[in-house]
C-alpha cells in the first residue's frame, strides 16, 4: 500500500514576477516535439522544458519532490505524456489551485497524486522552492515547512481537498488498470 502522507521538497512554479503560473498547458509540461518518445522512463528528462524559467527542471528534480502551481494546471490536450513525465521523475505530488479536467482524470487514472488547494494563488508568497511540504491525501492537510526541515518551528497548515474514495483506491492500487484488476473486472 502506498503512503497517504508524503513529505518532499517544493518546486513553486513561478513566473518572472514571482507569481505561481496559471494555465500551464500540456504543451508546456511535455512539448509536442517529444511525442515520438514512447518509453515512459525517457519522458522525465523533458518535463517542463517548454515553460519559461523552468527549462532545466528535470535536471534538478528528485524523486519525492512536490510541484506547486496556480490555477488550471494541465490545461489543453489529453496528452498522457504530461502526466507520465512526472511519474518518470518520481514526483511525489502536484499541488495546484485547480487542474484542467482532462489532466485531472489522466493523473488520477495513472496514480499520480494531484491535490487541489483552493486559494493557493493568493497564498503563493508563503511558498518558496526548496521549502518542504507535507501532504495528507486522506484528510487534505498540507503543512509547509519554510526553509526545509530546518524550518520545522515555523510550520504553517493549509486545507486542501482530500482525495475522493475512488481517487484513493486508484492511488493505492497504482493506477486504474491495477484497480480494475483488484475488483476482478
């Protein structure tokens, strides 16, 4: 069974003005020039390389890291690679104010933990890349540790949307196909 509470280093996807990016589309996450790649394990190296200021994200990201973004993350097409590139990197979760509908469904079906934190854009000044974030998928509690593990004394809590039962079941199974098999379907 997978962990329902994770803790990892934050990557706050901010624009040149320091605001969380809104409307990051699937082409910014995984550009169409890489669509010929079919090996999921090779997709991670291209994650976010079409997002201004984040072209080198894949070289710095580590397994367990948590991505923070603004509204409508994953807008646009039904490009599955935009989910798979983060899975290939071992990203622990994506926390955003909201998600594009198709991206949300693809992420849930693939077992990529995504968490909606209403009002996140207004709280963006609270979060910095390099901070640590703990996310409880079941209860929706998000705890920020500014400055990483050294910042434990200044911890701040936020309430996100908890996983639905179906999202939790798919996440625990690993993906939608494994979940279906667990049901005997």
